[in-house]
C-alpha cells in the first residue's frame, strides 16, 4: 500500500514539472513573454527592437551595459522617460528571463540585426 502511495506521489511530482524549463518558466509563459517583448517593448523600441522612441535593444547596443543595470531599468523604469516600471507586472524571474534573452541575442526575438 505504501509503495503505491509513494509511486503516486512521485508520479504527481514528475508531472507537475512537465513543460517547465530549467529557468523555471513554462514553455507557455516563455511564449507569452516573447510576445510581450515584441509587442509591448517593441511599441517603443521598434518591432524589430532596433530602436524608436526608446533605444535599440539589439545585442550590439546592449554590449556596454551590465546585466544589473538592464534589470534595474526593466524593474523600475526610467523616470522622466516613457520607460515604465515592469516590477508591478512581472516577477523577478520573468524580468531575468527577458533581460537574458536580450543579452543572448536570441534570434527568435529579432527579425533582422
């Protein structure tokens, strides 16, 4: 009986992690965040993230910026500019994921460089 309960618990635990990437975000949430990056960020930074009202978010433009400064900008926005704080909407993990995608030059986010 105990073996059966233990087996069921292990099975439930393994099923709960299905679809969750190593960074802890589900594949579905990653798709949502990619859409947010392209649509919401793209509305100011350009749909290809080459710049617009806001600066370019392409890897070459971010090369001289520290990861921490980018995280801070996304978390708290830039007072006096159109850059809003995303901390009220996104978790720290989601902000980390977005900044890491930008720094990695994730090709799925940029149609052309």
